[in-house]
C-alpha cells in the first residue's frame, strides 16, 4: 500500500512544502529512506 502526505521542509527559518510517499509491505519490519525532498 502506498500513502502520500504533505509535510514541510526547513531551510534556515524558511519553510516549504514537500510530498512524502510511503509504501508498507506486510511481513517486513524495517524501513528505508530514499530520495530528496522536492519543492511543490
């Protein structure tokens, strides 16, 4: 299952929106962070 949420990234005191995508797989008790935040 893939989920997408909106969050924020910070650069100094300036904030910008980022989209976070997460995929869960039944039976796997781990996670891996990949990619870079992209401005939207």
